C-alpha cells in the first residue's frame, strides 16, 4: 500500500509540467532502471574531508543530483576510510590538462580504484568536477573506466548583467532584474543560490551585477552592503562579484570637483572606495568600465586617455586581487568616419600603456553584436595588452525572446576566426586565452540573458545560449553541436530521435535568422528598438544611428565599401585577412556587404545576381521558420507539454515576424534595385507604406 502510494506520488511529481526553472540541472529520475542501478553501484556515498564551503557545495550538489537521478539518498561521509563504491572529493595536487592558467580550477575525475575520485587543487575545481560527473549521468554516459581531466583555458569567465537600480535590465527580455535591490541585504532571495549553482555548473567564476551604463549608487555604502549580501551567496560556488563603475563617481557621490584620473584627490577617493569594498567583500573581483562611449563620461573629458583612466583604477586595486576590465566599445559621431574603425583607432596607440591589472574588453565584432560580424580587428593587434572578448547572450539584435537563435555558432565563428597576426592559426581564441601573445591576464564576458521570469530567459530555448556561453568560456574547443546535444539531454529530453531533431533546428537557427534579417553581410537595419525592421531609417541624433549609414543602398547597388576605394577599414586586418575579404569576386558571401558596395546586377558565386540572391535569402529564410515549426512539432511526444506549448507559440510569432522582415527589406530595396521579385517567389501582399506603418504602430507608446 505505502509502496503504491510512493509510486503514485513519484509519477504525479514527474508528470508535473515543467516551468523551466531548473534549467539544465533538472535531475529527473533516470527512466532506465538498469542504468540507475549501474550508477548507484558507483555512488553509494560521497566522502568529503574538511569544511571548505565550496567543497560543501560540491557534496550538496552531488547529493541533490543523485537523489533526483537515482531516486536514492546518498549519504555524505567525512572520510571514505576503507569503504568502496563511492565518490571521493579531494583537494590535492590533481593532474592537469592543458592550459596552465586554469590549473588551479582544473579537475580530474578517475575511476581507477574502487571509488570515483574528483580531485582538484582548489575547492572550486572539485565543484566543477562534481558538476561534470553529474553531467555524465544526466547525458547517460557510462562510468566504466571514467577518466576526465579538464582545465579552463581562460582565467576570468564572467557574466555581465546590464541591470539597473530600479530593477530594469537594459536589453533584457526575460522580466526584471534578478537582484531585488530594494529588499537586499535583509532579504536574500533563494533564487540567488540557484543562479550561482547554474553558473558554477558551467565554470563561470565571476559576475558583474550592474549595467555598464552604470549608476554611481552602486558605489554608495547603502548599495555595497546589498552587493556584499549577494557575494556571500555566490562565494560557496566559486563566483566573485565585480561592479561596473560610473567614472565620475568621485564627483557624483564623493563631492569632489573633478573626476580627472590624474588628480590626487580623485586617486585617493578611488583608493578609499576600493578599501571600503574589500572590507565588505574580501574576494571582490574588480571593476568594469564603459567610458567615453555613447555619452558615458570618461577620462577624455579631462584631456586624458583610456589608459590614464584604467591605470588609475588599477592603482586603487593594487593592494588586492582585483582587475580592471576597460571596454573598447567606442565610436565618435562623425558622419565621414567609419564606425567600424573607431575602436582600433582609439586603442591600438595605447598598446603597452596599460597597467598589468587591466584587461581591455572587446566586443566580438567591430560594430555591435550584429547577427553576423567579422571579428574585431583589435584582436591580435594589441600584443602588449591583454584583451578579452565580450559576447552578447541576450538577444538584442537576434529577435529578443521570441526568435529561436542558438548562439554557439556566433561565438565559435569569432573564436575560430584567424587573425593571421603570427601566421596561420592565430585565432581569436588563442589571442583571448593568452596562448598566442602570452597575456598574463585572460578573461571572457557574456552579456547575460537572465531575468526574473520563472524560466530565467523568457524563451526556454534561450537557456541554451547561457549554457553554451559558459561551456565555451571554459573550453572554446567544444563544438556547437556537442554543446547543443548535451544541453538538450539535460534540459529537454534524452530520447535520441528528438535530441537529433532539436540539435538540427538549433544548428540551423542562426543562419535562418541571418537570412531573413541581415543576409550577405547587411547590418543594423533598425532604429530605436533594435527589433522592428527599419532599413529606411535615415534620421537620428547621430549618422551612425541610422540604418542607411550601414547598408548604403543606392541606384547602383548595396553595401559598405570598406576597401581602399572606400573607408579602407580592411587595412586594420593582417594582409592575409585583407586578401580574403578585399576582392569582391572572392569575398565569402556572408561578409560581402560588410566590405563591398556591390551592383544589383552583379553575378555572385551562386550564379545569381546580387538582387536575386538577396531575395532568395529573404524568402528562404522566412520559409525556413516553417521548417523549424514542422521539426518542432515532431518532437512533441518527447517534450514537457508546458515547454512544448511555449516554444510552439513563440515560433508562430517568429514566423510572422520573419515575413515582416522579408517584406520590409525586399520592398524597400526594390525602390533602389528597380527589379522584380524573382520566380518562384511571390511578391509581398502588402505595400512598402503598409509595412512602414506596421513599424510605426509597433513603436507607439
Ligand atoms: O549594444 C549596445 C546597446 C546598448 C549598450 C551598448 C554597450 C549597455 O544598444 O544598450 O549599452 O551597446 O554595449 O555599451
């Protein structure tokens, strides 16, 4: 009777709809009883010596995970003694794989003796190992002869939150900020711990909790206490807190007359403030700065340069183990300049001038997180200054929380790009992980897509982007496909056919988006909201905030000439890269309009003219969303009904909007190309004015 009741409860619990809260740490009971038994034989106890809080987190996580996966409570013991058949967690001189930098956080998992041993030189490493072991179980791997050795290739693996004091998130599409500033530090939402667990499961070891368009309030005593409360929750998960700083804070909250980085009072203010922070948060990670960028103040306001500003903060951090992450996202409002070139022009002259505690944070591309960009020419060209790469996980330019775009291919494309600065194989990944130019400091940043929505990311499929970023931050050699399959198995289903189908959708999703949104190297066809199509937008406070600045459509053709006959931005790259991209005949099609102004009638390598090729992309891109819908419909039996319905709904909207994008582009460009829509495509059912009006309505307040 009791057994029956238990079974009933178990079934009732597992049948409950999934709200997505548990992310990839679901730990649902493994259905295959034989498999469960096999795992259980190797997980009869968890032995952990000492009371390092991070080791305790590792033991707790293993216990929680095994409880769910195996349906058994596995005891945590202080010492394995002579017992066998368990999991031993140990901080010791563990064997290390490549990547000396990450050695301390690396782990090994071995099942040579009678126990599974998870070893690392640090508690954090053991925690990462514990998650790796759970991942083995979650994805159905065998434990026989298990031998895993893994070290992070990059030291500082961060999420950047663009969260404000009033709970809004700049470019956030999943609700409000996770941080409830108004109730901290007295009330500590249990969700903060789950946030830390999710990040630790990927190896993310740092988080910048506030927006780079920073409020000075974060540096007030009132807010530092709140930040310290978060740090207390994150610490047992190996996660350090960083803050974005408002450069003129010494004036705004310090009462000084200036924020000049060379002024002694300003330096003292930052030194005192930094001491105050470390008193509250002894493992504080450091500062992230957006300065002299998009109207944010900075050292240039005082006739100083970026290095002066960054070095002043580095000096304040000198007594502590903290760093300065200084962003290179800068561009001046100059109609005749090419925004593409701005960061390189401002930063390369400063190479070698930065303090050793400074790392310059560079967006993956030269413009701004477009669905496809060439890699930033800064990579490789600042050999004496550590550079980190900043990716955008939140989908500012890839359809917010509606469009399903798996971003690992975007991240990989940049990381695998060859800068050729030291010959073939000088990839961006090797610049960033320090192996190419010997950087002592290495870091990677991803702009978070999390929010207060129950499922964290709004679109359940966007969880995969958080996941993929974290996995690649740890090991950039992992493939987009493997990461997708792993995430699906842990999050959605283990059913092989469904895993394959969903992986297939994910791997094509970015290309599909690019096809209906910005094919062949188009970029930034939007105005204010960064969502609705507005390729016709020609008025703005700055020329580089219009759409026409980027695509340059005219009666002859389309695209931005960045060769020697145009802005010559290409000259910022190595000769080998220039050679790849500067010939309109051989430039790969994904980058064509990034670098060339191409005549409408020009025959491309596909055999079609530019106009016909564009139409083909816009139409097949939009049609492919129907393909995504069909594929998704097939996996219904394998997916939780709540998640299935949620994604199905979003795909309906995506399809409608893909057609909106297609119509907007083709009708607008047609006013320049003066050519018909090629067969077999049918011309849009609406007029250009009607589409323009749609955007107008979209933007009404
Ligand atoms: O992508 C742009 C965004 C801004 C953002 C800026 C940046 C935080 O539109 O919202 O500001 O980049 O990265 O600083």
